[in-house]
C-alpha cells in the first residue's frame, strides 16, 4: 500500500484522455470466446497497425501470458514494419483485452507526480466468472509500474466514467448505481469515491447507456 491516505488530499486527479501521457497499456488479443479462430488474424493485424501508430509518440506496454507469445508478436510486428521501438512485453496474465476496465486508473498532481488507483473488477457485474481473474492483472500492472497506489476495494471500470481533467465527470446511473457493482453503497458514497480518488468536483449523471450492452451502460460507448 502507498503511504498516502487519500489521493485528493495529495492533489491528485484523473487527467483527461487527450492530455500528454507516457504510455498506452494494452493486452494482446487471445481469448477465443471474444476472438474466435475465424477473426483472430484480422484482429491481430489491426493491433499491429495500432501499435505501429502509437510507438512513434509514446511507449506501448503489452500484456502477454508468456514470453513465447511475446516472441511471436515481435515477428508479427516486424512483418508490419513496426519493429520493437518503444515497446515492452510484460508477462502479466490476462484473459480479455479490456485493460481500460480492469487496469488501474492513473492520476497525477500539479507537481507532475503520478500514482495509480486500484479498483475492483468483477467482470461487469459478475457476468463472466472466467474473466474475474483480470482483476489480478490490474494489480500486476501497478506493481510493474512501481508507482505508489491507492486501493479502493470498490468496484469500478474505467469505461464507466469519463472526465475533462478539470473535475467534471460523466457517468451513468445504469452502471454505477447498479446493484451488481456496489450494492451497499449509496449514490452519495459513490460520488465520494470519485471525488476522493479521482478528483471529481462535478459529476454529471446520465440515465442509461446504449441498449443491449453487457457493461450496463458504460459512458465511453456513447459520450466522449
């Protein structure tokens, strides 16, 4: 655990997505339930294109289950003309690719210090038991980053919120107030977590997200 008490008291806030950052963290696609054999090749090709675009301006941290897979990815990247510039392969086991939801949410203060906040990932309201282990991948990312961190013991996915980096947050009642996330917390208590750990000052509660979405209304599906 970090020596800090509450991120807000240390001046930490969640930055906007468009602010300058050091790295993008991704997990290499491999779950056959999400990416069956008939589409995995095209998905890997898209990932190579994405990595090639990212590596020119920032670091790319890629989660792989083992270094054998890392070696295969390196060869694939080379065939796309990407090479391994600014790329790191981290032996962190994960099932799904949605690091935005199970990874830590990084915060920073006005002095430029960076820390991580660790939230609980329960596979979108306990829908997929086989994906719950990705919660452990989130902590492994933190330990690999060697940053101080704040552990909340509260369920929250990164895709359920968005911010302008200046204290205004968007979210949905459908997700954050869903009883499959934090049934013992009130709306006011959840707002308190957003304020204390992410620096929220104004929280805009939208009612619902898009129909048929397994995430129960993640705001990043429709409001950016």
